[in-house]
């Protein structure tokens, strides 16, 4: 099993990432209970299924639905590298109004931009970030890769399904921005599934619910850095809802171009 690593986040239990370099990850026919989305970083492999064979080459993405028996046969183990994202089927189902059926293995060659987009997603999912940020990023990015599978069969409308629902979500975030909540909570408030909440909120306000929450946290922290000059930066970060100071400093700089300390000092 040399060259194989797994990543799991106990706070975001619906995904798992497998990284494989220069090794065979499964020599026999096997089946996954999850949706498996893999990107080939180096080399090529012939994926055999009961229906047909698929050649997966560098720069391609493959989607294997749950319950599909298959076998992977890399051409050259010394030059074989991939990452696989496993998504629990019930989580994928929770994004949809209709459960997808009759899905098959599919392979899609990625444009260079799409390839790096996929790798950035894998990196982000393995960072120390809040649950709502990871799940939002997954939903936002996966549409690009799952659409060709007809997995996300129901796309969001160009305008919010219900403006009042989106306003309720916005009001809730404004009133609870320092608290920890997730997309399930927002879906309950809106009366929609999580997929529609993310996309309809973005259509209505040109940002995701998580990004909006972060903006509110940063704005609150800005005020506190000036009002509470004797308060520690760590204490202000916690009051604003950030789980650690390094995440707070990174987000603050992304939004304002300066660190909290530099902002407090005026330079």
C-alpha cells in the first residue's frame, strides 16, 4: 500500500480523498458505495466495467457511480498518479430533488483550466477550514464536473426560486453570523435543498452564503479592532466567529489586503 494516502475530516464526514502515486490501489474488481470522482495527474489506466472499458489519461476526470463493479489497470505503475474524491451517496442525493438513476461510468478530458480547478478543490478540501466553507465549495465546483453525467438533473433557475426564501436566509446569516451553522440549517430555513440554496443565494446576492457570512465577520472584526484597542486579536477573532487566529488573519488579508494588526495600527 506504499504511495497511498487517505484524508478524512471528522467535521465533514460525507467525503474522503484518496491520493495514489506509483502504485496499484486495487488489483481486483471492486465496487464503491460512494460516488467516486477521480482526476489523473500522471499516466493512464484502463478502467474495465461490466458494460465497457474506459481509457483514463492524464488530465482526465472519471466519475464512477455507486454500486458499479470495475477494475483499474494502470499502464505503467512507475508513472501513475491520481486523486479520488469519494462522496457519500446520501449526501449527493440531498442536493437533488430527484434521485439520479441509470448512471454509468463516464470519462471527461479536462481543459487545462478545469484540471487546475479540480486540483485546487482537492487542496482546499484538505485544509483546516469550516464545514460550511468546504461543503459550499464542493457544491459550487462539482456542478462543473457532474453536469456532464446528468447527475445534477435539476439546475437552479436564473432567478431565485422564491425571493422571500433567500431573504430569510440572508436575515438569518446577518443575525447569527458569529455562530456555527451549516447548509442543512439554511436549507431548512429556505425550504429548499442545499444545491438550490447555494445557487439561488448566489443568483440573488452575487455571493455564496458562506462568503456572505465571512464578510459580516470581517466587518464586525474591523469595528472591534478600532473600538476595543486593548482586546487581543485572538479574542476579537473568536467574537467574530473564527475558529482560530491563523484562519482569521488569512481571511482578513484576503478581504482587506492587510493583516488585523496592520489594520489596527493604521499601516
